[in-house]
C-alpha cells in the first residue's frame, strides 16, 4: 500500500512538472529519465492530432496514458479504462504490456491480462477508441494460452505488412506470430501460429527498415529492482516470419542474439521498449523502462535514447542508457530561403519548399507558428496563378499602397505577383516574368526615401553575382541600362570549396543613418560553410564595401549551411535575421528555418550570441 500511495503522489507531481530546456553547444538537451514515475513496458504512438501518446503496464490501475510533443516532456492524462469499462475476462489478471496502433480509423490497443504464475490462464485482449486518450471499448480476449497452445501468452506486438495484419507475442516460451483478421480484432480464420524465436526473450517488437525486419526483445529478469538483468536483444531477417539471425548468421530460434542495450551504473534492467520513433532529422528514438539505481523503490521509470544504424544493424551509444543527450527534433519548419513579413500584429513566414508555390505560416510572437495557412491549400502563391512552371524559390513580400506584393523566382527568372492579403492568393493579371537576357534568381525589392524602387537580384553569369537595377513604377520590368554588379564571391570564407562557379546570393538591403547595408550569403547552399555577410554603401547602386568576416556562420552558430534569409524588426524593435540551415550534420535538405537576433551599433551589425533558435509549427 505504501508503494501505491507514493506512486499516486509522484503521478500528481508529474502532471505539473515540466523540464527546463538546456542548450549545450547550440543544441537543446534533456536529462534521463524522461518519466520519473513507474510506467513499465511503454508503448507509444504519434496520433492524428500530432501529439505523442504513451501507455504502460498498470502500476496505475486501468493503464496510464501520457502525452508529449517531443518525447521528453510528458503529461499524465488519465487511464485507458475505468473500473466500469475495465476488461472483465480473467478477472484475477492485471493488464500488462499494452501495444497501441492506429488503423481503419480507430486507435487499437492490444494488451495482456495475466497474474504472476498464471502462464496458462493469461492471454491477449484488444480494445478500440476514436481518440488516443479514449474512452476505450474492450472487445475481449483474442486468445488465451491454453487455447492457442503457447504458455505465457503475453507481450504482444502488432505489425501490418504488405496488406496483412500480424500479431507477435510470447514470454520465455518462444516468440510466435500469427495473422489477424482484416479489422485486427481477432485471429484470422484458419491462420496457424509460427515460432520465430527461441526461449531467451519476451517483449517482442518488429521494425522494418531498408528491406530487413528487425526482431527486438528483452532478455533477463525484468522486475527485481537492482537485481534486474533485463537487456534489449535483436536479430534480423529478410522475411517477416523469419528466419531471424544474429550478425554471424546464427538463428534466434536456437537462442542466439545480439545485445543492443544493457544496464550500467545508473540504470538496472533496461528493456521492454516502445516502438521506435523517427524524428524530423531522420533519427530513431527508443523509449524503454528501467530501475534508477538512485531510487530503485520508484519502480520501472521511462528512459529515452537514440538508436543509430551502422552497416544495417542497430546501435546505441555505449550500449547503455544515457544521462544527458541531445533532444529529438520535432515540428521544425522545413523552409529554405525564408523571409518574414510583419503586418498589423502578425508575422508571416514564407520560403522555398518542395511545393509548386510558397507556403505561409503565421505567428503573433515569433515563437509559436501555425500553418501552412495560405489561401490555396496552404500556399500563398501557387503554380498556375502566376508566371512559372517549376523551381519556385526565394520569395519576398512587401506592402505598397494598400496592396501586397510577392517577388519570387520561378524557372530561374524573376516575377512579381500581387494580392489583397498576405495569405494570398498572389496572382498576375498577365502571367509574365521580368524581361531578362540571362538567368536571374533571388529578388529583393527596396524602396528608397525618394520613392525610387530598386530590384536587387542574382544573375547567373560565370557564378552567382548580385546585381541591382532601378525597377519601373509598374513593377513589371526594370531599367536594364541602370543594372550594375554589387558583390560577388571571392576567396576565403566566401568560397571555401574554391569552386570555379562561385556563389553570392540572397540579397537583403536596409538603409540606416544614411548608409545602405546589404546582407548576402556565400558558398553553395550544400556547403556546410554557407554563411551570411554584409556590405555597406553610400548609394543604393554602390559601390559596396564588404565587412571582413561573416556575421552568421557554422563557426558562430554550430549548425551547417547557415544562410539565405531576410532582415526584419520584431515588435520590440530588435533586429532579427531569418535564415535556413541544413537538415542535420550529414544531410543538406530539406532545410530548416531559424532566426537569430542581431545588434546594431555605430560599428555595424553583429550576432547576439545564444539567440539562435529553430522555428516550429503547432
């Protein structure tokens, strides 16, 4: 009884507790355990509402449910069942090892019902719900041990493969698989069970990746506090039903296996993990239970660690639980060449994506973004309404005489469309590009104090070179006789690959105290050294004098490919620069949108250290 009271108190505290984000070397980190309350045998799903939901064995009666947006900060919601809706079969049994899934428009929860020593009376049941937090309706037992002929029929795992539904299950009496009915609520008529592993493990989970099926499980003792020897094991197969083998080709049916995770000085008995979750960076993450050696009476709490793949096999750093790790990445906005436009209390974020047009996101505070919310399926400008058939890049939005305008690139040419709303739809009465004799990209329209408009842009002439020309009043063409080159990439930080085709692009211009400041990016965008510099001039036509060093770069920020953005002021009057970075340390695209704060003094612009952050949508 004392343990249950402590458990309930900790559960209540967990509801209100949230972790304070920590940043190390520019990356947000977390501390293990992520749920410091006993929630054994976790299962997790990213629901249709975008949140993660975690369920566990009923240390809290009727199966606890938690919710999270990032796999790190969890909130206790309640239970999957009540005393009234609780499954009635095997009334002496407790509900163990839930497995949550979503198919056929329902959340389908498989569970084991057993008591210690009830190896022939235990079995596996199923319940469904319309929402991930229930209420769940029980459909009874799918089978029990004595009927299916498998002793200790618990620890089930569902997988759908090639249009067929299967259930894997078993606990130290062999791991078995069987096909289910189309609705997943019963065993398929006539289906026969198949043994796929030996007697060394329980808590099976099948993960498909790159043409292989990986059978994970837990070996050892699960539930003896500091004496627990649980560890995560695995093998792989080319076929769902086996044969599964270890790295030396020895069969799991003969009790051979590889070890992925074992205990250490901080954690005893790590195991019975949830489904692998892939974050926005393409990294896989595993939630599992284990005893904290500092508080073994706290039960099996929940830990989180990354799973890496090397030569087709899963690995975890040191094969042991971590204490502090870099957080998973979720809900970051994937946009390249981003720009932020502020109008009547709302920030509008646009940028390059893989769509035929431009997504737009909105925010009131630069922290929480909603979208895409453009007028046409999330797009503020879409193919067919304006000039261009492909390659919609680098938009800029501005307001003039009550109208909204978008300058952009398509088909490696420039165009300007207009709209009555920053959400679009941006259109052209006559679908046409700005006339040009060469390829041109990356437009930026600047209005000087005398009312003249200037079109800064990039011309593809023996490299990517930034030019400027006066824009005609109709904003449909420019005065070519005024065109002049502003800046191009030279040596040093501007061309670290020493490419014959050097790149200088993404111009943004602002005038302060009589001086014109042009921000630009150099290097190929795929280069980790892609960075932002600026130049100054006393005239919008130049000549321009470059600042010696980049003010936004990999060295200063800690992320690859920092560049091609836009300068703007936030509501507090502070200078901000929105930019993109590479997806991760090895992958350039799809690029991610971020912002930094800049400081402006008599000496010019400089980066405010620690101000970098990625933009995230709800």
